[in-house]
């Protein structure tokens, strides 16, 4: 995994994405991951719960799966917007960021070079 102090490998789409930018840039595969993992929590939680508490355990499993899969989907999309993962679709859709000296890793590099 890359860190913010490393230069991106691919074109940067947005060097400082907000949550709105990230959610609007999520690919259908990312949303499919979220929906699939969330729906997988229904039978998993139902089967894990004891007869008296199956519904609460099921709802908890759904919530945990939703939260985890959203974290993965948002993380993957953020990495694509920052240029650390393949992002041809995002570059075609939103365009590439041009002002490289304003990027966080460039500012960090300038501080270290002083």
C-alpha cells in the first residue's frame, strides 16, 4: 500500500477528495461489494444467533458487513482518485489534476528537502 508521502503511480484525479467526491466516484463494482457483503450478513447473522436472539444478531451482522464493505469501497475509490491505483475510468470521467505542486506529497517533499 502506498502512503501519502509517496508519489502516485497513475494520474491524480483529485488530490484532496471529500466524502461526496469519493461516494460519487465509486464504481458499480464497489457498490456491488457493499450490497453483496451487506446482504451476506442476513443468513450469516441468522445462523449465528441463538433461537431467541436471531433477529438482533442478524441486524448486527448486516451493520458490521455494511460498515466494513463501505470502508473497503471508500478506500479503494480514494486510492483511485489519489492516483495510487488504476484509474482510467475516473480520469476519463472527471479529468486529471494538473497542478502537481499543490499535492500533499509534494508539499511534504518540499518540507523534507529544506
